[in-house]
């Protein structure tokens, strides 16, 4: 059976006022009620969201690059100063999250923008020991991961530590 309440399709009827109604009452044409200024605001907000998305995606490494490799990072962090793992943005700016701190602090160390994918996420105030996150990066073949671990820790705040870095196995996700 198709649509409607209890499998019944709502019947449309015309009213004297020129609006239509269904079994549940009159329908309003919300689009027709909006002013030109409201439409401009809506379109500007949509355009801003698209531009923000394009700008974010522009700096991330292209996985199709043959020199791009996937790395695993084992982390430890004290969650008391964080609003969880996942980045969160509010109208007055971003909240301090583990993902946000990692992306911000590692960009200059790795000389590129990276996106992290965690094995799991934590909530606000939750600490972790042995949290695994992966990222894609183009690093020189001669990069020693133990030396890079030290450089990463030097860039991170004291409540976040990189315990180890490893090159992910081929075909891993």
C-alpha cells in the first residue's frame, strides 16, 4: 500500500481560498511565504557551506598519489580538557577536541594537511591509552618513524602523546 496514514493516501481538495488541504488540514506553501531577503539569506548560507567544504577538502592529501602511504598512530590522552574525539564547530568557534588538536598541531610537522580516522571515538572528558588512528600522508622514504614520533610529541600539548607510528599494511583500512 502506498503512503499516508494507515496505508491510505491523503486526498487533496481545493478550498475557496486557493490553498489545498489534505485529510489532516490545510497545507501551506512555505516557499511562497518567504521574502526575497529570506531567500537571499538561505542561498548565501548554502553557498558559504559549500565553499567551506571545498576549502577543507582542498588541503587534504589525494589518496591516489602513488607516494601516499597510510600510517597508524597509537595515542594516549587525558580527556579532561577535551570535548571528545570528533571535531565540533559552534557559532563562536571550534571546541577543543582530540581530532582538532592533532590536525592543527601536526600540519606544520608533516608539512601537509592530514585527516585522521580513529578506530573508535571518545566522549567529552574520557581519556584513552592505546587509541589507534590512521592518516594518509606523503612522507620521504627516508623518514624514520621513531624520529617522527619524537617530532610529533614535541608539537603536541602535554595532555596528548603519540606512543608510536607505523606504516599500515597494504590493503588495510
